[in-house]
C-alpha cells in the first residue's frame, strides 16, 4: 500500500495506511481491519494488541522510521475489536477467546497477507499467544517478541464485573487497568491507552480474559520451545503487576535461550503508554533479528 | 493521612463533579484501626477514625497499615501503585457491597490515591 495525500502546509500525515480484508477464520467469514507501514519487501512484523483494546496501541511503532526502514509493520484489530467486525450471528453467542481460536486467527491473517515467516510481537494476551505460536508453529515465524509475557495469570479479580448492566463496562475496564502503568508514564500516553479501553463491545474484554486467565495457560509446556528454530525475546515493563517481571522471568526459566529485558519506568502497555522509552529496548531486538 | 481527604477531594471541582451520584460511607481498614469516609454527592463530608460505635458502611478496603504507607508514597514502587496490584500481591481485600465501588472505580481510585499529593508518605 502506498499513497501520499496532498495536504496544507504544517500538516503532518503519518505513513500508515489501513484497509479491510475479508477472510475465513476457523471456517467462519470475518471482516478484519489492519494497518501497515514500511516497505513491501521489508521484514514482516505482525503486532498483536492487548485484551479489550485494538491496534491503535501500536501507532508509535507504525510511525517510527527507524523501524519501518527495515520492517513492514502490520497491525490488525482482532475480530470483535476496534474497526474489525464481530462475525455474523454474534448477538446469539458469548464471546470467548480460546488458545486455538487465537492461533488460528493469527496464522489466517499472516497467510492472507502472504507474509513470509513474519516476526510476531504481542502484548499481554499477545505476549502469551506468541509463546504458543513458538511452541506449535515455529516454522511459520522467524522470531517472537513477547511483551509482558507470562506462562499463566491466575484470576486476581472477579471479571464478571466487566459485563453487568449495573456497571459501565468500558469505563470500568479502563479504571481497572489504570493501575498497570508506571507512575511517571506521560499523561498523554496513559490516557490515550485508557481511551482504547473505554471503547468497544460489551463482554469483549471479559471474553479475552478467558484466554488470559484460563485457557491460555502454557505452564509445563514451555520447555518444548526450541529457540534454535525460533528466537524468543521477552520484554516486560517493571510496573506491570499482572504480567510482572517475576512472571516473565519464571516463564523464561523454562525456555532455553530466551532473552529477557526488564524495562524500567514502563508498565503493562509499553508500546502505547510511553513509546519513546519502549523503543530504546525494542530497537536493539529488532536489529538483532534483522541481522540474524 | 486520611484526615486530609476533605481538603484533597473537596477542593478538586472536577473530582467532586465526577462523583455527583455518589453518597455513601466506606471503610478504610488497617487492621487494628480503621477510618470511615462519608461521601455526600462527591464531597467528603467526614472522615471518622475508629472506634466508631456500631459503624455502618457500604464496603471496606482492607490492608495492613504499612502497606497503605507504601501505596501512598509519592512515587510508589512497582506493585504498590494500585489497589488491584495490592490485592494480587499484598493481601488487600475488598469487602461488602462492591457495586458502587466498581461502578465508580476511577473516582474511588482517584480519592484513595489523592494522599500521594501530600509530601510525606507515612500511613495515616
């Protein structure tokens, strides 16, 4: 994709472009929105947003010429999230993200865009699923980058509060996750990240947390990841008490060759709460993969 | 620390406005002592230290006194910056009728965190 619109003086246009694709995921028609930036022949970098949010979290990455020089950055909104549609018939079902469904979604989108062994980077639920991908589909990806990765997160609050008629679910979702930021996160990054959580469909954050707290448990299987086939990088903000540095280090203990970076002054949403600080840690990893 | 809540909250016109639908009492429990905080349409009407004869309140937030001190540090250490982080890792419990708390979670978090604006970090 490439287009440069004419604009008035003083107006800056970001390089990313967004489109919709129609594809089948697990045999069901879906309409999925994605954005991308970077050269068509760049190393594909497929980015996965957090539970209950959407691809806007990666706008800093899409707008970073030091990334898009070598990488074709692709960010999609999961079905039910952001500008992607829920599937037909959604009114008659309860949304629940499963491990198999999540992996099918990612591989279907990578195949649809004909990505050649992309790097896949995900945060939170995305940081969990990349471990599953490294274990079950190492041949399809050239490296995985897990942000706020943990092997499992046991429920530490009652997620049924996120979808009740006597509670505004999306303002509550934002309030709930508002403590996952570093105290010195720039207000604009913190509140834009929270805005993502204030928007969305009823029950979607809760449905994602089914994967995060129950179905996505990968404890006991991490030793099967072969980092000689697929390098594993784990970057975790120090202020995240959900996918904490301790959780990441515990998971990494079971993945021989995994590289861990603990990021000071960052929380659960490093790519959106403070992108300038996050990139200090990400760029060396991307350079290493590019040179690998 | 909690005795300062009326000044910290009632002088913040935006915070008071956001709490316009909140009228209740809640308890901040520190183990061997507690405080009842009376809210009237988004304003802190009173902060009553224990003992209170036959206390009535909608919900209670319970944690050890030294943990509240860590929570109220101007720049909390990782894991101490949020009540749910403390619920996961440091023994904080939420008890009682929680719907008003959850339905107004941003507001209650802002109120509970407001003592960080004070220069000292000692609990209560």
